[in-house]
C-alpha cells in the first residue's frame, strides 16, 4: 500500500512533466502543423540556464532559496520563450513551404546543436550536475510511507501551470487568436490576426512551459544532464500523439496515461527498473502501430 | 545545364578520378594542421571554380557516359590510396570505416532517398550487425565470416518489428517510431548483461579458410597493415552494394519507389502496392546496414553501446543529406568527408556532431537539394535526351 502510494506520487509527477512537454508539441502542431523535434533539447537548455542563474545568484551572495527559485524559474522560462520564438522565426517559418521532411530534419539537427552546445559549452557538461533542492524538504511519515513537502509543492505548481495554460488558451484574446490560427491560418489572417506574431508567441509559450517542466524535473530528481531533454522530448511527443496532436487536453491526458503505463510497467514487470525505459519506448512503438494517429484520433481526411 | 556537352569522352571522368586519388593520398598523408587546412582550401576553391566554369557538369556528363570506366577507375583509386599507405594502420582503419559507412549510407539512401521512408535509427541497425558479430564469435561455434550475412539478416528481422508502425504512420510519426527504437536499442544494450552491458563485448576476428583477418599480409617484401584484409573486404562489400543499389534505382522497382516517395496517393491510384515497396526498401536498407555493421564489429574488435547513440544515427542521416539525397556518388564523397575530417583535425573531433548538424541546417535552409543533387533519371545512359529541365525543377 505504501509502495503503491509512492508510485502514485511518482507517476503523477511524471504525468505532469510529460503533459507540460506535450502541451508544447500540441501547440506548435496546432498553429503550424509542424513537429519541433528540438523541443526536448530546448527544455535541457532551459534547465541549464536555470542552473547557471542559480550559480550566479549564489556567487552574488543571494542565499534565500525562495528568491533563488523564483529568479531561476523566471530567467529560465523567459530565456526559453525567447529561444522558442527565435527558432520559429528563423528556422521553422522559412521552411513552411518546404516538404515536411525538411522541417523534421532541421529541428532534429537543431536539437543536436542545442544538446551538444550544452555538453560542450557548460563547464564539465558531459557529466551530470547536482541540481539544488530549493524547496523545503520536510517529510511527513505515515507508517512506511513518506510524503515530502517538495513533491507536493511541485505537483501543485505543475497543475497550476496546466490550469494557467488552459486559461490562457480559452479565456484570453490571445488564446482566441491562437485557436483561430490553429483552426485556419488563412481565414485568421483575413480576420486581421497577425499570423506571424501569433505563431511566434505560441512558440514562446510552448518553450517557456517546457523550461518550467525542465526546472520541475531538476528539482524533483536533483540531477540534470545534457541528454535529459532527448528522452523527455520523445516521451512528451508520444504523450501528445497518444492524446491526439493539436488537442491540449488530449496532450495532458496523454501525459498522465503515459506516465501511468510507465509506472505500472516498472511495478509489474519482473525485471523491473533496469528495463523501464526500454519498456516505455517499446510501448510507444506498440501504440504507434496500433493507433497511428493517437488514441483520440486526429479527425482529418486528405484532399488530393 | 541547358547546353549540356555532348562530348562523351571518358577523359574528364578519368582525370577527376586521378585527381581525387592524388588528393586522397595528399590529404590522408598530411601531418600538420596547416597542410590539411591548405588542402581543404584548395578543394573548396576547386569546387567553386569547377562549378563556375562548368567543369562539374562536364565531369558529370563524362561519368554518366562512361559509367563502367569510371567505376573501375574509382575502385582502382581506392586501391591505389590503400596501397600507398599499406603499412599505416590508422589510415587503413580510417579508410575501412569510411567504406563501411558508405555501405550503411547506401542502405539509408534506399530508405530516405528512394522510398521516402524515414529511418532515424541507422546507428541501431549498424549496431545490430556489430552485436551479431560479437554474439556469433563469442557464444557460437559458427564460422566467423557467417556473421556478415547473419548481421544483415538480424538487422532485417529486428527491423521488421518496426514495419507495422512505420507502414501505418507517416512523416513525423514514423520519425518518432524510429527515434524511439534507436534510443531503445542503446538503453537495452546498456542494461543487458548477456551483451556485455555498458562495457560492451569483444568481437573476434574473421577467420576465412584458415586465414585470420587480423594478421598482417606478407607477400615477399610487401607487408601490409593488419587492417588491410578488412579494407579489401569492405571494398568488396561496397562494390556489391553499390551495384545492387544502382541496379535497383535503374529498375522498375526504383521507379516505383520514386513514385511512392513523390506522391503516395497518386501511385496507389495507379496500382502500386505501397506496403510492398516500402517494406522492401526498409528491409533492404536495414540489411545493408547490418551487413556493414557486422564487418565493422570485426574491424573494431570491441564494441560498446556508446558507439550506437542517437547522435551517430543523425551523423548517418547527415551523410546522405550532405551528399544530396539519392545521389550515390555524392553519398560516397560525403561519407569519406564525414569520417575522415574529424580524424585528421583532432580539434573538431569533440565538435563534429555540432559541425555536421549546423552544416545540415545551413544546407536545408539555403540548398535543400543537397550539395550534389540527384540528377534526372537517365533511362539510356550515354544517349542524351533533349531535356532542358534543370534538376531543381523536377527531380525524379
């Protein structure tokens, strides 16, 4: 029972992270019909930006964990929002007329540049870095089950972020514009919506949210490395696909579903934890074979 | 291009082959970074000037008109360079690696270039070949040279697990499947103890008719490096797969693959069986990668999961993109470039992944058809049609 609760918390945490990454994929796909494969690596760059900010703050004698955390998160998110918009402006938009394969390749290669940039550019970047535990680590013990306060706070923050994205998309004028562009870019343009601006803002939002997920990941595992984004990106994309690309709730649902599968796999399989990533990736391949466009299928017909 | 020269003299092709051979000897033999830099600058200048004065087109026309002569010249060129450096272990190893990666790149060309099936797990299929060689020599008493066909077969069989998801998906989704498989393969190797875990596994040398490939060749006064047998093996593999891929491209199979890549719906309407040709292209490409991988495993002697990362798969994709998707000679040049450059310039070694990624991004932005784009389909090599199409307008 206690173990089950532990797994539940862990699964929920993973679900929130995957969901947040998946939201980015689904937003980009919504407005431009492209998949930005560098999304996971943007997350990595975000975490490392946050980590660098933390080191800078420590060097500047700012020792309050709360201030450190807030500044670190804001810097990471703002920087990644800018990076996301730049990527959209200079790499994704110029290729909008080219074959889809080219966008795919260019973002894959960009991901490599970012990943290797972190590895080579960060001092001793090849090795994992200890991410500071900035949240209070008070632990509550119920029998054999320990619940750490920081896990709860992270979970709450992640859920709050999901709600914030939901409100932004559904309740604001900007969200209306994003939804309009996602539905039909041409018509949105004729209605006076600045297409390019909306696309750039969407990419900024998605990338900022990814940076948030990355910081969450760093705070939860207290360790970051240059290739963490690759796996998170693959899982996030899979979550978005499972939920049906272009559908924000589907993406979040997909995130939780995927985290659930992964957690159950880790518990149920006899050879357990060593093969947990192998299992998760095999599940992705199996799901793609079974439902190629996700569990909530993409409604589309092709015009010739 | 409109005034393509009607001269079908083999001279330009032969001069080009000789120049490339000489350049290979100079470049591989150059020790100082300054000499290497000068050589690179000369090559860049030659390419720019050659393109400016139509030399590239003349060489190309000459190659097209005298294919057999040029093929023989190219093989002779590789052999000439190999004999020149026959005692230099490192250079022979580098050449062998380049030749084997060319075979893998040919396999990927069938997939990406002809059928339009994406495969971002090239390094994983190469790795399946390597590990098959390791398992065959470590756990079985099968003759070691059997690892070559077995490696190819294993890659094809394991690849067939992916056939269903790859067939049912397109574009980004298919990319996700192969990326997931590539990462899965490496993680699996790291946690599987039978295959040596993160430390890897030893691959024993090939022994053929009592001849151990790892022993140096001695004939009279001539002594060659212990990698020399592998170089010859790699060259034979490359010649065979090059012939196969070119025949495939020229055949109606190649035509069907091109049609499917360019428009799936239209080709389905004309009665082409999409699934059959995609499966064929995917499996054949993986077979080539696995076969080359088995040979590569024997050459390396020791393999570990870190040789087959996602980054390595992307390097393989860079090779076929830099060369020009579907252009076989372009792929060969790009493979040699990608393998040898970082080995000669040790400074780049660490940065090679970034370098190639940036190069590919620039090419996709400014010259999407690749450095040496694939030419229009030439049905009767040697006879020049009155076509005035430029390759950028129509690429079939």
